[in-house]
């Protein structure tokens, strides 16, 4: 019975959003910051509030029927408390502002952590938040309960599923409260114009990195305190301990020793060398190799059908490679 009522209520809400978009604020995505004010906050009685109202009605009829002044006074006091709770719940959302939204990196099939930063001029208690967009399609979507007890900016964190690689729109967020007595449901919508890039799924137990190509192992990188490499003319700022005194005496000008050390081999991650794998499996393996090369601090080059990145090493290069892999054609929009 309860499941049928929940289903009917959800269907009624969707029908109202289709027929009365101005009432339910089914609007386009908005740029941040988003401020909640009286024109976008809605109030309806909760199920407990309806039962409470019926109880007050019975109490009122009984008090009038028996001319019981104390019972009539109690009924009026309870009604006044319920009436004042409407304004207390409204003030909980009124003036609340979503300042920023930050999503950390995530991989397909995993989770994303999203930080929401709110600004408020007064403490807010008894708030609830739930995702209501594409980002929550595969989630249990349990509401997050939180308080904003500090005046100013406060941050909360929620977890989103990452169903596939590529761009994922954050979608709408439903924020509501039943504060203070649970008699009224006060809610509004937040629809930030934000999306997040989900990296491809990492292949578990991926094979070792491919071997380095060509003469990359023979290249050299200049570095201090390693094997002697060559002599060069002295430049201002060179340390005195590196001056080659004997060679300088023969040349009549100062010479400085240069040292060299072998550079790490350059790894080539080539799309065309993964024959026998379907496109998604290739993307997953290349993503695993990118992460492994970064972890081993080996310079790598990513070769895809439409572009070539590197050779390089570091966070910007890693992000560029994973971005290209995430946006490879073929994923379901």
C-alpha cells in the first residue's frame, strides 16, 4: 500500500512538472551562485501535518460542543504553534545560496565526490538534499541530512555514481526541510549548470607496460653529481667546485664540468598496437597504462587514431591523456 502511494505521488509530481513548469521550477540550468528566495520556495503540509490538522479539528469540535474553554485554549495554542512552524521552515531555506560546486576526478564504474559550498546569513538546521538528475540515475539516491550551523560559508560532500566515461551533467538537486515539527514540507530546486568529466574504467590486472622504443634509452639528461659528461665555458653563477682547474690552466679561460645521467626510457602507448581488443577494452587498458606510467615516473607518449600526446610526464599530461580517452567516440550519451 505504501509503495503504491509513493508511486502515485511521484507520478503526480512529474505530471505537475510537465503541466505547470512555472509552479515546480522545471527550468533551465542556472549559473552559480544560486540564491533561494520567496519566489522559488514551496510549502505543502506533510502527511503528519494533515493528521495533526485532523486532530485539531476534532479537538475544536469537541471543545465547542461541550463549551470547554481550557480545551478550546489548548486547541488554539496548538494551532498557533503549527502556524508559526510554517514561517520557521520557510526561513530555513530563505536566503540560502549555493556558492560553488566542485567534483573530484572519478573513473567509470566508480564514484564521484562532489563538494557543495553554501553561504547563509543565519544558521540553517534540518536540511535534506537529494540528487534528481542524470547523475543519480543509477544511485540508491538516499537523501543527505545536514545542518549549516555557521554563519557564512559552509561545505558539504555527497557521493555520486559514475556510470560511464565522458561528460556527465550534474542535473537538479532537490533541497527541503521539515523543520521544526515535521508538519510542513518546505522545498526548492537547485539546477547548477555544471558537468563533470569521468575518466575511463581502469582495466584490472592490466599487462605490463610496453617496452621502450628506439634509442630513447641512450638519450641523456643533464643532472648534478652524476657521471662526468663534457666541459663547457664558465657562466656566471656556476659553483666553484665544478670548475676544471687543470683544463682551465691549459686553455687560459675557465671551464666547467658538466655531468649527465641516463634518462628514463620513453614508453609509447599506441592504440594501433592493441589488436584483438574492442574499442572499450583498448580505452580501459590504455587508461591503466597511463596511470601505471605516472606511478613509475616513466615519460610516455599516447598515440590515438586522431591525436598524439607527449612524450611527457606529470599531472597535466596525465589529465590530457585521460581526457582524450574519456571523450573517444562510441560511448552512450
